[in-house]
């Protein structure tokens, strides 16, 4: 029963994460202030958790700086993810993120000095037809969103590899507070250097403020906490299999709530099917590394 309950919990997390793309499209703020507010709100809540402060007091300074650096990568990932959505739509942004596991299969051996797996390379090659079809089904005005989304998926692979290597050295909630706090601070310093009209971090209106709270609490803190509980009863393989469904959930939600099928051609969805097929097959074929 605990195992079955954990699977239900992790799928709830994935569905909630699927809503992040939709909320990013609905919030009228530009990508930079949107990500800044999300990080600030989550960090502010975590700083009221006594467990976080207890973990921070015993953490080595070098480890704090390491997590802060990873947090900057996460901030850049979210910036490019929401930038992709703003430049195209939620379905395109979610599809690009589906490339993350394949980038990870290529980057992780280089960063962690592990043996390169030819099987992973051929899985990446199998996605090329799907990517080509998806691009062919996207209006030319959304091509910039595809490129930015690809960069976002690459950043997922980089910070995912680093987090996997370092996250076990400290309390997960404290790690999250450091990473998101560092990301917010990075954007606070960066904002004056980026051309923009009006204030760098505008005060959101009532509608945007409500959606930001939902994004920060319901789609960030809640699934994060729930996933920690679920992972006590799931293998890494089982969790990864569920998480790989996030782009599929995001696309289905976008179709239902945003009617994005009117913006994209049939080739896009055929290409998405190929990409998701490869992504979902990856945990099975790579079971030797994830179990």
C-alpha cells in the first residue's frame, strides 16, 4: 500500500508541475520578473521553516556556495523556459523540456567522468525525426521560442546532474532555499543591466499576484514536499518514469485550457509523440543506471 500511495503522490506532483507552463503563459509579467517573483515567494516561505535554519547553521560554506551556483543555473533555466513560452506557447515550451533527459544522457558522463553509453546516444538520435516534425508544425513566428526552449532543456541537464551529485549532502528544504534565494539575488543584480521599459520587477496586479502565489506554492513548494515523501517508497527508476510524463501533462492541459491546437499543425503533435515515446522508453532502456 505505501508503494501504491507513493505512485499516486508522485503523479500528483507531475500534474502540478505540468501547470507551471500554463501559469507562465497566463501571467502577464515578462519572463525575468515572473521568475524573480516565483523564487522570492518560495524562498520567503522556506525562511519561516525552522528546519531550514537548523540545516543552514551546520552547513559548510563551500557547500552553500556550490548550491548557490546551482541556483543561478536553475534561475537561467526558468528564465529560458518562460521565455520560450512567451515567445511561442505552453505546448512548445513543454515539448522542448522533453529534450532534457536526452541532454542529460550526453552531459552526465562528461561532467561526472562516467563511461559514455552508446545506447544513450542512439536514443538521442532517435529523437531527431520527432524534433524535425515538431519544428515543421510550429509557425515560423515561434521558432525563437523553440531555440530558447532548447537552451532551457540543456540547462535542465546541467543543473540536474549537479543537483544529483550534491543534493544528498544537505537537507533538501535548505538546499531549495539556498538555490532559489541565490537565483533571486542573481536576477536582482542582473536586472539593472538588462534593457527594459518601466521597473525591473513590477508589482503584479491582483490577477497576476494570485497566479504567482498558485505557481509558487501549489506548483513549486507543494509538489516538492510531496515528492520527498513519495521518494521514500519509490526507486529512482519509478520516479523518473513518472516525471518524464510532465511534458505530456503540460501539453494536454494547454490544449484544454488555452486551445493551443489552433496555433499548431498536425506535424507538431506527431513529432511530440515521437519525442515523448523516446523519453518514456529511456528509463526502461537505461534501467541499469537508474535503479
